[in-house]
């Protein structure tokens, strides 16, 4: 069965270029210039889909982005795409949705018989009982059954990009108003971007037959294309308007090819000095029983299919309207030889229309609407009611309920649309600064007046963007505008048995809205949520205003008082892929490589992600798994000498006459009197009194310091310093600069580390006397200045060797080579982090922005007399509570078991339940003690030293016995450090 | 013998007939904080506002803050020793990797990642911007009609370079 056919000639399609595509696996043909919708109609596919709730047969209803019915999965990976917005391209594969086994024979249509079940508020009413948590039980089942299209779980084969763009004047929409404003602004010299969601410029003009219109259109388009300062983006939708004139555009590319880097879509963040909304208007349907049958279509859409795509109803068309514009469709169809019957809700029809209709042999029924539409899978007969009762046989039923200006974008800026009685529709309620409206969006539908207004809006926008040179206005064609007359008709008083749809996509009927009204959901926003009206992928473009009109009628109040819904971005469906752009795979986030990365690789490092860093985890010489390798690496450091990449440490250059004072304020311990050439461990607090970070600072010269931070907090500490200097202590003369990228660092650690350094720097005196613990020495090798700091994270005799980053690789190789006789080898992050646990040094896992100095056993280092950031709040009652979770060491008491990080700690007599008395922060095998040890936070801390505890790990249902001990497992006297 | 090694030493070279993306290795970068009148006798006239770069005696001088400048010179440069003691000097030669992008599509490639106006009339030769690319801070310096030098943090250089070559893919010939 078919309702449509393609004419042998006419339209804008390119008949020289055939295009093959598939629909549910069947091969079909169309032409270049077709949309998927027009190609389906031309192939006689009147029934294309099934509705959301009732699985009713549906067909294409519109010719634009407002399409509620004709949604398809395209090329297997993107669901819910309106066929009216898909350009027909070779090889396109369209799959119907929401029907099984097919749209023609859909078993799910049994839902129609269960219609009473799917009444308004169905979910809320049905699935709330019988128990308190019933909804939680039902929800997964409902979610599975609901929805229209299904997303693919496959990787998206296409490529998406994001981009930024700037201009003086943005024009949204390229109908007569858009073309006019863009040209006027372009002539003024402004940088203009003209966006149009269609593949061609012209808007409604593309559906006209008048040669004067086409001449006008091609003339303006040609001039626009000739202007170097005008960028035209077709297939581009303005999806949202945001603050500061930011408009997000989605551009769909014609020739996309991921392999060649050609994106399928680009999401453009465009900032424009001025914006012109020339977004046009969308025709609205009429509401009558069975108005959703395939073959029922918007009148303007039918005209577009006729004039643009050369598609006509098989023989007969019935048109129902409440305004004059539908007559254009009627006349064009009649002239194309289609038998046209006209039902007009209005009793009085303008005489010129009547006489033209008579001339064309059209049957006219004034004061008449639709009582019912018959036809199981497409329209066959229509029952008229009103002044005339008649049954009309027809192939297609076209409807026009008036025009809704596309006020979405102007609403995004927070300006509510207002109801205009003259056109029975909402228009923008105003414009933000440097925003302008032109054309049908303002409620003006006549060509001449649109051009006149467009000329003014274009000039105003150019002026707002700083281009006040008057530009030549765009010429009109001298036609006479016809006044727009409409007699709104929101819904029939009774709908009989047939469902009269208001929202086609969400299957919301007049009855549903009446029910909502009866149950008190009368505010538009409540109505929407209760009935799901306007909540489909089409966001109610064809339904919202009819629903508001109907609700106003039910409430017996003017529409202006009934309110309007809030339009939110995006204007049309937006693929998540386009939002992500290239933020996928390798580029999901940036990654950071140490200056020693290549050297680490050459030495067999296995890498691990640590924040953004790729860090050397362990090295091949020590083993093939981290569990075994780190133990050999630890043993190397405890007994010989190892070298580790510590370039990731934050490094900050602090210089200026007040540098000492500055550091003295940010660190809890004193730095004012630190001698030149010496380093000091320091801890800093946030202003809330909680520990922010620790590290060392070395005094390089009188007013010059070199600060290191933990890897994790490097950025935060740098920002903190800048914040303090720029906002709090603007009187301090201090400059801070990040040196994290400038300097690489390597730790040379172990009892033989001094010997290793002596071999590496034969001209330097690295003796204990010249370079004591916490000393600093600048040495030179091959003319390169290298900074040696005698610091230890491992607890062994150790040094940090800092070198300008580009020399790091060769210095690393040099040290490994010359110290080879000592058995030096690299050790990785796992060993680095384990050695410090044995020593009891806190790190990122303990410095988690929740612990105080006292919690971490560091209270004693804070200066008593001096002031420092966080001092006052450090002594808050809660932060001084005696039972705070504080740092402890933990030793495993069951040798055949293991400790796990994150284990919950309980006292030996506790019931193993709840959050316990603390948890393990860091755990390692101790090569010195030959057992598992850990650091943790425990209620009351070291007051419980020596007590037995239980470490519970519920994820693996494990409980092991352990003991609270000092966190300093080795060398408490510091003999090794000072060796 | 210690040698200088680029962060991009093992990066995959990018080739296209319309676009060059590569590294301009071997420069010195000195950050100097102080008053222009104290510094300019040594460096030559300094730019009057942030975002402007000038060339003087083989060096590029940029104003990166109200009283802060970048001096970009040859790989070996002794200007540090000549600057007045009152200036706060921070050598940064190793901290940045200089990535050059040149060719007709260069502005379009950059516009994909940098939220700035790259139109010829807006981002002219001799100007620079301190901005972000691929979530990392960069300084983008326009040095010719379609030639830009990007100073990326060294440790992010490979990531930024890979991002750029990926963004350039669609323009490849």
C-alpha cells in the first residue's frame, strides 16, 4: 500500500545522481538532494514506524527537525534520528525502531489494547505499591521496556571534533530573514557566520515555486558566497545559547571518514559580538481523533515534499486548516493534478482563496473539522464534522493548526516567550543585549515585511558589533504581503473512541491532558512531567503549544496566563560523541612524561599511571611482576645503592626580598633562619588547619629558595602560593615560578650512595663534612650545573640529584655507568613508596586533606611563637579531640597471611561491623622485618601502641590479627640518614 | 658527556604537504621579573603590553606579566650574567618544548583546541597568548602569517604534540 508517488520531473533533487540505500535491510533508491524521509515516501513507505507506548502505526509527519514519528537508527550506531534531517547518501542504512518483528506487523501493538493501563501518570499510580521500595523493584523492568531506539554497545566507528570560532555577527537560520540580515551585516564589513541546519540555503523559499522568489534567493546566496568575511555553515544547528554570547553549533559533515581524520560531526563553540535569530517558525498540527495515522502530515511539509522533492499524494488529498497558509499547499497540489478537498475550521474564508479554489476545482468545506480518520496502516477515509458532515476518501490528510515561531534559542538566554494573540502563538519575550530577531520568529510571516525587518536587524547587529557604516539594504521583490489570519483551534470537545494525539512522539492524547487537569496537574511544567508531554527526543516542537492552548481552555483562562514551558538546550538531538569530540582513547586526558621517560624505557621500566604521570613502576632487572620486583629493588636500596626517577616532585622557585618571610608564613615550622646551603623538611596547612602538603625547601641564596612538594599536590601548592601572594599578601616582594618541568630529579639511595656520587662527580666533595644530612651542594659536570640535596625518603643515606631536564637522560646513564661496580640499579615507584612506609614517612595516602599535624604525629615541628597559615583553626576543638584517627604503624601477627590497603581496623575485642576504628592507608612487605607492615589511621593513635587489632577486608571476607606499633619501623635514631 | 635531549626525541614525525608540525629545539628561555626600565638597557626595548613580542638582537622579548618578561634566545646565551642584580631571574630553558605548526590549515588546527580567535585579523604575527591546549597551559606565539610556535610544558609535550597531529589529520595531504 502506498499513499505517495514521485513525479517524473520537478523538485530540487538531482535526478542524474541516483543514490542507493537500505531500509530494514532492503535496497531502495533515491536521488541526491533527497532526505531519508523524502526517499522513503517516494518509495511508497507511508508506514515507517511505531509509536512509543501504543505501538500505533506511524508515518512521516513533517519535513524538518520537528519530526516526531519517523525516527530511525542510522548505520547501526545512532538511534532516534529523524528521517527528515538525514541527507540521503550512498550506502546509508536505515533501521526502523520500536517494532517487532517489523513495523508492518508489530506484535507489541497489543499495547494498544492495554491502553487503559498506559493512562496519564501510569507509572506513578501503578508501581508505587505495595511496599515502600516497590518502585526500586519495578524500575529496571520498566526501563527495559520503555524508550524508542536503542544505542549500540559497539565502539562508534566515526570521528567527532570540537572547535572554537569567533565572529562579529552570527545569523541563525538562512531563510529570507537570515539571508537578508547576513548580507546586510556582511556588506558592512563585519565577520559574519551564517548557520543553517538544512543542506541548502533558503529555508521556506526552497519549497516555493514562484520564480521571483528563486531569483531573489539565488542572488542573495551568490553575493553571500562572494563575501570573504561571510562564513556559511550549512548542515549546522545552533543547539544552545549560553552566557556571554556563546552559541554551541553542531555541524554535520557530508563526507566523513574516520580513517582520514574527517569528522562526522563537529561541535563548535562560537562566540559572537552580536547574534541574529532568524530561526523561522514550525507549523503545528491540529488535534482530532486518529490524527496520527500514516499519511496524516503537516500541510507545509506536504508542500515541501511536492515542490522540493517532487513527491505527491497518489491521487487525492484532504487538507484541514484554521489559517490561510495551508491554501498554498492546496493550490500547488491542485495545480499538480491532485484532487484536493479543503476543510477549514473558519466559517469565513477570504474571498480570493475561495475563488482560486473554485478555479482549481477544489471541494471546500468551511466551518468544518475532522471527526475521525480511518485506515489501519494509512489514511483511507476521513469523516468531516462541523458545518458539513461527510466522508471523504483520500490518500493523504494534511493539517495546519498555525505557526509556532522557533523561540527556543532566545529562551535559552532566560527570556520567557510571550503569547501573541494575533498569530495565536508565542514570540520572543524580548532580547538580551546585542541579540536581535528577524523574520518569522518575531511573528511576521510576510516576505516583504521580513526583508524590511531583516535589513534593519542586520544593520543593528552590525552596528552593535562595531560596524556602523551604513550598508546597502537587500532589495525586496515588490510583492504584496498577505495578512496572516488564524482562528485557533486547540482540541475537539469530544474525541469519541479515537485517540486524538497532542504529542505524537510521547503518545500523549487529549484525554491524558484532561486527566492531568482533573487530577490537579494544571501548571504547564507539572502537566509536562505528569503526562511526559514534550519529553521525547523532539522536545515537543509540534506539541507544546497545542497542549498549553488546551490546558488554558480547560482552566478557562487566557493562554498568556496559562504560561509556557522552558526551552533548554540542545535544540535537536545531540550525539554524546560530538560533545566528547576527540576526548577519547589516547586523548581522553593529557598524559605527562618524566624527562627520564625514554631512559626509564631503555632500562626496562614497566609504567603505571599516577595522576596524569606515567611513572616507572618497577624495572625488568628486578623481576617480571611488581609483587616480586619491588622487594628486590627495596633490598638493593637497603643494602647497596639504587637510583630512582623523582622528576615528578613539584618544584618551585621562590625568590625575592621577602621570600624568607613568605616561607615562614606558609610552613608551620620556621624557615626564616634556614642557612644558605641547607634544606629543611616542612609541612604546610590549608587555612582550615588541615595538612595541605609536605616537602623540603632549600636556601640557595639569601633571597632565593628551592621548594619541593609532593607529586600529587604540586599544582595545588603552586596555585596556593600564587593565591596568597596575589590576594592575601600583596605587600610581600616574592616571585614564585614552577620548576617542575625545568628540573629533573633522581634519588640516589642506599648505604653506597655516597660512593656512587663520588664516582659520578669526581670533582665534587660529597663527604659527610661538606655535604651533611639536609645539606645542599651545586656541582658542575660538563659545564652543567647540578644540584645535590642530601635528603632521604627511604630512610637510607640518600641524595636527590636535580638537573636541568634536557640533561637528565644522559646524567642518569652516566650515574648508572660509573657506579656499576657498586651494583647500582634503578628502582621504581612501588619500591620508592614501600621504603618510605618502613621509615614511617607520610605521603599522599596519609596527606588526604582530612588529617591534622597531630593526627600525623607532626605537631611537634610547628612553631609555637610564630604565626603561620592554618594556625588558628588548627586548634579548633574538633581538630584537637583526643580520639581522632591518628597515624600508627601496624605489624601483621599472622605470618602466613597478608595485610591489605584499605582494611578496616577493629580492636581485638570488637564486633566486626561498621566503619571500625580506622583503616590502613599504606601497606608493604618489609624486607627488614620480613613481615607485612602498614601505616594506618586509628582512633586514639599511638595511645594504643602494643595493642592487638583485627584488620578486616570485607571485599575478600578476610580478617587478620595485627598489632599497633610505632610507624617508624626502622632506624628510629636516624643513624643511617646521618651516616 | 652530558647532552641535551628533546622531550619529542622519540615522537613520531608528522608529514603533510600543507602543514608542518615539528619541534624547534635548542633555545634558551629566561624569565625575568623586574621593571622594564631596569632591564631594557640590556635587552633592548621591551614590549609595552602583555601579549606582544618583539625581536631584539637575535632574541625574542615577550611581556608575560605587568613586570615579567620572557627572553628567548639562542641555545647558548650569556644575557643572564649581564642583567641587573635587582631583576629576579629564573632560567626556564628546559621547562618548555617549542612546537612549530605552519601551513594554511594551522589556524584551524589550533582553533580546535584553543578557545581563542585565530582569525588573521585577530591573532597577528608578533602577538602571543598564554592559554590552554589539551588541558595544559601553553604559550602560543604567532610568528608569521600561518606559523605559530607553541611553548608547551616539557612533561606534557608528547601529549600536546600527539593531540596536534591528531587534530591535523583531516588536513593531511
